[in-house]
């Protein structure tokens, strides 16, 4: 019976997540074949109404979760250890940097040999130690990295100081997205692109996040997000396997309840004036330590959205100016 199963599992496993996972396996095996189990794991998604209920956060008007703040404070000096806790993020640059670069080049027509993103202003939200901020700066963009963890910003500033090529293009600031969006110097309509890579699954309020992204972007500006889908497979691989079994990332790094599906994220962004241009699945191979693109978005995915121009702004342009070029 269920009570006996629970008693045996709790006696042998301290982690409630593992107990929950094993009970799920037992239930599925009892109801179907083992083969059906893996098909069900990979293909089943919660229905949209349930996802929407889970997705809605309290109207805190702050993107910062204090628990997440403490978590990353303890890891602030480990950002640039390529074999450490952030090894998977270092490897992800092989996908996310070209994804950002190529989509921006499709939007902005000017070409700068050697520095393809020259002339663009990019905001890196939740930049941590600057793992993504620096390569975007090396592509020629002027990049501002923001993070509420002061020690992470200190790590980012120290690391970038060793590269003279970054001094004039990369800067950092200890603040939240909502604090920045309310400012005058780097506030409303200032950026050509906003990047939030492996960030939204750690936020307290996605409504505030989406609103502030729209605020800081120029009309026609791009928003790039990489995050984790909310599926059974993402729970199994992203938490049970990656955190508790293989220790790819520190235990407790992710909360499955904060994961969001591409569908729900697209609906949220569209309600704040964005048009989603593309969504691509991403897959991490723990054996090779490499990322690759995949047709499936069941675990990780990358999203590119564009802030839609208001009709009044569009009508004021000449016909030959009706592109998404926004640089001043």
C-alpha cells in the first residue's frame, strides 16, 4: 500500500525530492508498462490552466527572491571556475552567444567587421560574475551587467579589469532590474537588447520582470531569455539528476515551481508588448560537458522576443525606415 511504500522510501532516502520522484516511478509502472513510462516522461505536459495557476506569482513588485540572493551570495567567488559549480554556464556560451549575436544582426543591418555588435547597448540582467557580459562586450557591444549580489558584481569587475579591451565597453552595477528601469541615466528606452540567461527561474515576480524589460528597451529592441521548461522531464533531469545525483550544479539551485513553459512565457511577454520571434530547445550532455540545439523544448530552451513598436511611432516613420533598426 502507499503508506508502506512511503515508509520504506523515507527510511532509505533523506531527500524528499528523491522520494517524490520514486513514488512517481512506482505509480507509473503500476499503471502502465516501463516503456510507456519513458514516453510519458518525455511527452507529458501539464494542461495550460494548471500551469497558469502555478505560474502566477504574488504581486510583490520585486524580482528578487531573498532565498535566491543568499544562495548566490555563497557562490559569488566561484563564477570563473570553469570546472566548478558554473561549468555548465561556461559551456552554454557556445550556444547563447551566437544565438544573441545572429538574431541581433538580423534585426540591426549595419555591419562592423571584427566587432559585429558595435554600436549596440545591451543589458545583462542577473549577470553574476560576467560570464555572458564579457563575450558580448568582445563582440563590440556596450554592455551593462546588473545583479543584486554585490560580491558577484565585485567578481565580475575584477575579472574584466584584466582585459583592457573591455574597459570602455563593459560595466557593472549592483541593482535590480526594477531599480534600473526607474532611473533616468540608464532607464526607460535605453537599450537595444536585454539578456536574461538562466535568470527567470530564480525570480520572485515574472510580471514585474516582463514589465521592466519592456521599460528599459527601445521600441523594436530584443529580449533574449534562456531558462528551463516546467515539465516532468525537467524535474527529473534538471533537479533529481543534475543536482542530487550527478551534482552538475549545487543541490537546491533550482525550484521546479519557478520553472515556466515556453507557452506561458510567450503569453506573459505578449501581454507586455513583446512579439516572440523564435524558441529553440537546448540539451546538455553531462558526459561531454557540451550543449547542443534540439527540436525539443522539454528541458532547456532559448527565446528571442522583440518589443513591438507602437502604431503611432511606426506611422511617424518614412516607408523606407520601416525596419526594426533602433540605434540612435
